C-alpha cells in the first residue's frame, strides 16, 4: 500500500523485486492512478478494496504498506479480511509530543481549506513542510524537476484520505490496544536508521502492542526507502514473507 502522494508507479520497483519470490499485487489506492474514486470517502471503502483484492487472489494474502499505507494495511488486518502476514514500514503514529514529531494541531483544517479553494500546490507544500518536516527550499526545488510537481499536485485531493486513515493517531497519545486488537497475524514493523526518532518511537509502541509483532531497523535508510532504496528493503521483506 502506497504512502501519501504516491501510487503504484512509486512502488513498482519494490514490487518487481518481491515478485521474484511472491505473487505481488501492486495496485492504485482509491482515487489514485487507474483506480476510481467516490465523492463520499470512507476508510472502510479502502479496506473493502483490499478485501476484494485478497478475495481475488484466493482469500488470504500478506500485506505491505509504507507510511500512511502501513496504517491502512494495519487497519485492513484488524478488520479480519484474511491477512496472513503484515509488513509495515514506518507507520507515522505520533506517540509523543515532547519531541516535536508530527503535524501541528490545526493541520487538517489548513489542508482542507487549501483544497477547498483549489490550491493543490499549497496543499502539497503544507503536507511536505508541516507533516513531513521537509525544508521549504527543498520543496521549492522539487517544483523544478520535470513531471514531479505535476504528479504530486495531481494526487493532492487524496491527502484527506490519508488523514482519515491516520485518524486520531497524530496527537501524541498512546496507541489504543482495542483499535488494533484484530491484527493478530505475524507482523514486522520496519524503520530506517536515518529516519527521525518519532518513527522509531511509533514502531516500538506498535510492536509492543500487537501480540505477534517485532520491530527491526534497517541501517542507512530513510522514510522514502520504498521509492529511493527498494533493493535494500526487498531482502528483509522477502525473508519475513517466506
């Protein structure tokens, strides 16, 4: 499952590496790429999409997701749709507020306001700087790379979907055990050694909460490892999924 502002084009290299050992379904999440949308978005609709794919491949499947896509995969597993294994790369839960990790409290309202006025570029900038912590000059440089900015702004309308998937996990409160109680399958929670401490805090909290989970850190990787370093990520995923 792709992260925010990403679709199956961004995960295709990792999917190809995993396909050497597994049957892989690399799909576009709702409202992205070749997939349809609905004016009344709900997280349950996204879970139903995954359930339909799991049913299509035989009724059981392992899931992998990155960032907000990891939280979606976790919600799907908790919904008991036939998930046999769960691999999650840096679910962006905010379990501590004293570190400054995570978006500001008014972020959802600001993002919704920008999109309501048609300011897709502003929404992408706000997400990258306020939610992901990217320096503004770096975001400005991204606008100069041919095709990149237009792709990102083309996916801007799906940012509220990712916020809905994250739910109330962005306020620095401990994860609620009852919310994830249905995720009982073996679970691998991965983080990158170069990623901010907040991702490691979240991974340790989740691994301590789920009954069959463990946390593992991959050195020299950052939050964008799925797109930037799939060859370093694939061996660990393959070993776990086997």
